[in-house]
């Protein structure tokens, strides 16, 4: 996926945590975007063409067609000047610099730390960023040094020191930052590591492998998601349940779909309606929505049956009634899907 795709769709299926003091959420009114707090009160008035989430005290916003970065007070920390921009990650943000249309990386004061020389660029993760220059993909350090070449089929970001890659026989394994193969290619598919385990597919079934390559949960599932908060959602015989790292059921399969746990709750679907369950599988917010997103900083986004979008708190109360589009800067970033 290109960086443009990242900007429109967000990263994976979950949000990066923002600092507690900047728990603000993008919301729209009459086509303009601003930010509300967890009670639904305007903190930054709607005035932007688009807005993203706050990450480490800064949020992307678009004004007059250009992207910059706002503080929680609504002041420009980095004035809008860029054609494209990603959220900050590990102290850097990837931005497309006019007029050359090349990507580089800025710090939180807007200073270029890696000059705009790349055709495409992904956010920093695990201390490196995937970039493309003159048609060649590789990973760079915060100082701009090439860390390793990115083989065809390599995932976009390192997680917990490893990255999944595909060999010339279409089997997946894992490499470290030096490009050394740590887990030999042997899987039909391989996910990112999270909480020291990664979902892998073998013989059309999913299980979980640790960083030594040992299968900690033998493949027996039809689908599997990453571990979050010590639990992972898996599919067995067309129903979804939740397992712990030892492979035992925390929640028996009984749902049409379950997302990732965040803040002790996970989006779940029953009878084609979405709600939220707790770690025991009990409904905390009854299934009533057309789509549901993960909780972040106390709020979750949900789509009503009528097509509108609302912010919910953990009690199921609507704190902001309707937004036209969940996040124009990132789309359905935390929507549950596989």
C-alpha cells in the first residue's frame, strides 16, 4: 500500500495511543473539521478541510489544501505547507514536500531530519522507516542510513524487532533489522508480532508463533488476529471467539466477528449488528450498529443503521451525535475487518 493509501485508510486496525492530556477527537460540523473532547465539547472549533487524530500531542489538519500539525490548543506547531502528511511516529512524520513532490521526514518542530528525496515513505516503526528511492525499496534509520534492503513481499513496518517477508517460493518467514532470517520461510501467510506472538498460516489454518519460530498455539483456526491486551480474536467453524496466549479459550466461539481489545472492550457482531463485549464475552454495549471501531482514549466510533457516525463512551452513551465521515485524514482506520 502506498503512503497515500496510508493517509486515506490509516494504519492496520487500531489507533496509536495519544497522551492523556490531548484526548481530543476529530469531528465535523457543516463540512468543516475541528476537535471535541471526551464529553463532546468543542475544544478546537470546526474550521479545517480535514483532520486526523492526536498522536503525542500533535494532530494533522488540512487548511487551504495544505497539511500542517496542530497543538491541543489549536495553534499551528507546524504550519500547513505539505501536499501530504502522516501522523507522527517515534518523533517523525513523513511529509510530501512541494514543489518536487518527494517525501521526507520532519520532527515535531517541522524541521526536516531526512530531506525530501523519496518517492514514497512509510512512518517510522521499531526505529526504521520503509522508503522508496529511484524505484528501490529499503529501510532507513532516523539518521538516514540505509539499514537493509526491502525484499519483494516484505511487510511495510517492523514490529518488536522483526518483519515478515516472502521468499521466491511464496513462503513467509521473519527477518531482523540487519536482514538476517530469524524464522525460516515456512508459512502460507505471516502477520506482525504483537505481545511476542504472531499469527501465521500453515495448511490453510492459523496459529501463533513466538520469536524463536516455535508454534505456541498450533494452527487450527480459520482466521486469527493479533494479540491485544493479552487476548486474540480467532475464528473456528465460522464463529469467532477469543484465546489467551496459552491457546485456551477466554471467550468461546459464539460471535459472527470480534475485533481487537482496547481499553478492555472489543467490537463484536451478532445478527449482523455491532456492539461491544468485555473480556468475559458479556455485552457492555448491545449490538445495534452497522459498524464499530476500536476504543481509544475512552471513546469509540460507530456507524448507525441510518449511515451516520457517532462517538460512544464505554457506557454506550453518544457524546457526539453525527460526523459525516469518521476521519477524512485516515478513513476507517480501526474498523474491524479481515
